[in-house]
C-alpha cells in the first residue's frame, strides 16, 4: 500500500532520512512540509542539488499522487534557481530508479549546465534502432502497458 503524506516515520538505515531528521549534516537549499533539497556531497558540478520527498519513498513508481506536484514543482523552481542563481545556461535533471540508485530514498538531481562544461555524453551510451519497425515494436510495448494502466 502507498504511504500517505502523514507517514513521516524515518526509515532506519536510510542516509537521506537521517539527513532530513537532522541526524546527519547537509548543506540545505530548500525545506517545505513535503519536500527538502540539499547539495549533493559529490557534485557533478558545484551547486548540484538533490531534491526529495521528506517521506521515505524508494523510487518514482511508489510516489503517491499527492506528492507528485509538490516534488516536481520544487524541481522546476530549483532548476530555475540553479540556472539563474549560479549563472549557468541550463540544468540537467535526472532521477535514478533502483539501477544506479545508490541511496534508496527517491531523489531528483538538479545539475547546473553550461555549454562547454565538459559533460559530454555523460553516463548514457546511445544506441540506434535497426529500423522503423523495431522502433515501432518498442513504442507499441510501452503504449500497450500505458493502456493497461489506464484501464486499471
Ligand atoms: P544516486 O546515485 O542517483 O542514488 O545519487 C545519490 C547521490 O547522493 C550521489 O550523487 C552522492 C550523494 N550522496 C551520497 N552520500 C551523501 C551524503 O552523505 N550527503 C549528501 N549531501 N549527498 C550524498
């Protein structure tokens, strides 16, 4: 069952719950009833922010409806603040789910970007579809699953 907004019990052994509870240090940039943001201790570029729900939620697919707006509204305003406050040209916004997720408390990375900053390709090796039919096959699988979800 999805946790509710009032379920704020920190999860034992969760580093980010410990930071949110004030038991571990962090350099804070944002704190609201539902969402917190602090600097990533190992930034891709200086000013790299991590935003997350206060409530312990493992990954995006468990995020309850009532937290989608506060979290992503704060991601949006933090992306503007990181860009404008740090004199960057843009941002890279990313969210690892399970794979490559080193801290299992949902968090969104907001990284300042400027052309020529050297972040070329990042960690995303790219591939190509063999042809339009293969691309359509992948799109169909996703569309079918979206339809299933809509129908419940
Ligand atoms: P990910 O790999 O997507 O789960 O990102 C986790 C990020 O958390 C990673 O970029 C480094 C950061 N991080 C790890 N430990 C700490 C910590 O103790 N404090 C802070 N502020 N960030 C941390």
